C-alpha cells in the first residue's frame, strides 16, 4: 500500500515536471524573440504590474536568488528598460523603476505572452483550470514548510 503511494507520488512529480518544462519552453520562445531572457521579462513584468519595487524584494517575488537580481537589474538598466531610484527616506533602499522604453516593450509583448499561455492551457476547461490551481496550491503549501 505504501509503495503504491510512493509510486503514484513519483509519477505525479515526473508528469508535473515534464508539463512545466514543456509549457515553459514555449513561453520562453516568445520572450526570447523580443530580446529578453525569462528573468529579465519577469522583472519587467513585475514592475509593470506592481510598480516600483525595492531591489531586495524582487528576487522573492519572481522566485530568483537575491544574488542574481543585481546582475539582471544591471542588464535591464544597460538596455534602458529600467532605472534605479534611491529611496528618499532610507538611503539603504534602492527601487527598480520601469523606464518608458521598458513600459513600451512590456505593453507590446505582454498581450502575446498572455495569449500564448492561454493557448497552452486551452486543453483544460475554465473549471479544470480553477481545480488545477486549487490542487497545486494544496500541493505547494506543505512543500513550503520543509
């Protein structure tokens, strides 16, 4: 009985991993076709939808190690897609701010990105998508406690 549970858990892990990899590869093609890597896109998308963010908090919001954020922000700044802004109340805090060019780029590519994701998810009905969201949340909550 326990071996059946382990085998099923392993199967779920493999299927989930393969599905994520396949979907991610398709999504990343659209992003890379626009001169960005997935991490750069994630930072710009975060800033576009959530506004200025402290550099120290970006990594946690886009699931990236904090040490990599400086590198990504440097690259985006070199491309003219974001600016660093010092916090007027605390000199230790630096905010990332999406530039006008960065905003134009996201406005141009985000609709295609969203359509691509919707197309990739189209094998599920809306009800199944909602169920999948709830099941994946249920799966992720205990995993975050380990």
